[in-house]
């Protein structure tokens, strides 16, 4: 089994069915977007209602923990946001100044 298959199995243990229509996920519903020692990011796509759910799987001392959220981002969009830079304080100040200037 490859590490990605392993991640798929772990993800399927955390989330078994679609939160919207309750249909069971299969291996084909699951896509591992990224995986490293800190955890993995897994995308579930429901075969029935097409709902996409993103799940961040993190290893904890007591086992795996999954945090899921439904998304309307396509998988390639998710990958694009993951690659983008984090928002820094400077970015926030810059936007704040832009807004302040427009208000005048
Ligand atoms: Zn569904």
C-alpha cells in the first residue's frame, strides 16, 4: 500500500458518508491533495449529490483527528490557494490603508 492509499483509508475511517445525502463514500470519492508528517488534506466528492468536503487529517497522540468543511471550491482551486502565500500583517495594513484612502 502506498502512503497515499493509507491516507485514503484513514480519511474514509473519519468520514464514511456524505453529510448532505448520507450516501457512502468509496475510494473513488476520495482524493488526497497533500500529505506529510503533519497530516494530510483530503477531498471527498459525493457520487450522488456532488457535494465536496475538504478534510484536514491531523495525527494526534490519541489518534487521527479530522476537521471537515463543505466547500464549493474545485480541487484545482484548493490547490491554488494552498500554494498562495499566507496573509501577513503588512498585507492587512496595506488593505486598511487602501480602504482609508477610498473613504476620504
Ligand atoms: Zn451526497
